[in-house]
C-alpha cells in the first residue's frame, strides 16, 4: 500500500467511524432503529472549551468569507435560513472528484426546485482554480445558477480550516495524482450552522441516504420557521 | 476401498486434464477474460463513468465514442501518458487533465482498450499485445510485458 492510498483509506476510515457514531446517535433518539429517524443527529467535534458544563454540542461551522464562480463574495449570511451541502474538490483533480461531483449532481437534480437547499463546493487548489476556471467548471457540469450551487475559492489556510470544520480531510500532498489529498465527504449543514449528516460522496448508497435525510431536515427547518413566526 | 477410490481418482484426473486443456485453449488469446472490465472499473470509471458515459461537458464519454474509433492508434499512449488540452468527442469540446498510467503493463493496456473497443456501442477492431507495444513506442511507453 502506498502512503497516499493509506492516507486516503485512513481518512475514509475516520469518516466511516464518524458516520457509524452518527448512526448510533440517531438510533438512540429513535424508537425504530432501522427506519428513517424523524430528526437528524447533530454531528461534528467540539474543539473549543465548553462555556458551561451543559455546553456539549459540537462547534458550529465558523464564520467564513469565500468568492464564488461569479466573483461574488459569499459568507455564512449567504446560507442564512437555508440548508446546504458542502464538498471539497479541485478542477483538475484526476482521481475522485468527477465521481464525487456526479454524485453531488444527483442530489442537486433531486432538490434543484427547492430554494431552501443550496450547494457549496470549495476548491482546494486556489492557485489554479481562478474564478474563470471555476465558472467554466460549473458550466461544464451544467450549473448555470451560481446562487444555487456555489463553486468557491479562498486562500489555502481558510479552505483547509473549513475542510476540518466540515469533517473533510484535505491537505497538500505531492505524492498523489493532482497534488492534493482529500476525502470525498459531503457534509449536510442546517440553518444554524450545525452539521447534521456526513456522507461518503464516493458511495452511491450513502448519497442515497443523504437524499432521504434532506427532507427530514427540511421538515425540521420548516417547523422552526413556523415557531419563529408565532 | 482402493477399488472404490481408483475410478474416483481417474475421474478427477480426467477432470484436471480437461481443465488444463480449457485453460490452455483460452490462454492462446488471454487467460484473463475479464481483466479489461475490472481494469476499467479500477482506473477509469471514477472519471469516465461506470458505463463509459463521461460527465456532462467535463469528462468525455468512452461509450459510443467517435474519438475511440478514430484514434485507435493513439489510445495506448493516451492511457500510458495521459492527456490534457482541448479534445472534441462526438462534437463536444472537452478540456480536462487525464493522468497517465505507469503502473499498467502493455498487456493490461491491451485488455483495457479491447474492453472499451468492444463494449458500450463501440464495435472496433481489438488489439494484440504486440500491436499495443508497437503503438506505445512513439511515447516510449512500452514495458515489453
């Protein structure tokens, strides 16, 4: 096994572990473990110090500022009141990205008529993936509306820190094809910046699970809006 | 006991011989009939799709592909060395980076290309290993295996 494939499988193992932990959590809160839970678990890791003994929730997605394929600045505010799905890729990625993006495309096709579902793909190769490159990539993928699926860039440090926040492994690695090692994790984020699901974007069955999970989260979000309106 | 065992032994010996014969006769062409399909899934499907369909305007298809038919002689070097830059497949422009494959032997490239050339709407002449080795010469890509 080469070091790169080892690293890749390691990160996949981490993801698998977290996913397993996630489903355990889900099983606890649900009466029928096998059926779809009526509420998705809150996932992620707590890295910050708790502010009180009851503060046990994972860290929310940090504040960010990125630029999308239209050259528009996007921040957490861009996703306010919406749920979104993230991944990490780069335009010249010769290994897992096309498969990953074709799976993401499957989710997009299912929910493209729902304005409450947005998509956010981060490039981990900002030096190459300029805004015109990202726009070309998005259009070749068939995404004309940047406000629904953002292909975003930011300095390396920002992107790698965000990758950690979204529970994806991404780093520079000259030993792998393309120069960057990253996992194909999709993270589902709710309107309160919490990760509600992680899925291996290379596995059709897990992406199918994401497609089943999204309506569960959307229902919760709709109820939240109703409560807030009262 | 031994009289009972003997015919059994003969039978199994006959079976082994028949098996050897079968292996030897398929061996004339290739004793790894499905190698092309499994190599495709391992090395190509992530980009070109599990059915060779490609990905929108990002990755060209290898299924029912005019490029595969027209560039028969150039394909071994593309697999070995990869390619980049503009390429037109079935009338559509693509521009992506394809990595090379230093880890495949000439015979593996042969089986892989033959799988593509004979499937998914492609109906082109298969290669022999010797032919692929010769076609790999211009890009210094033949490993002679």
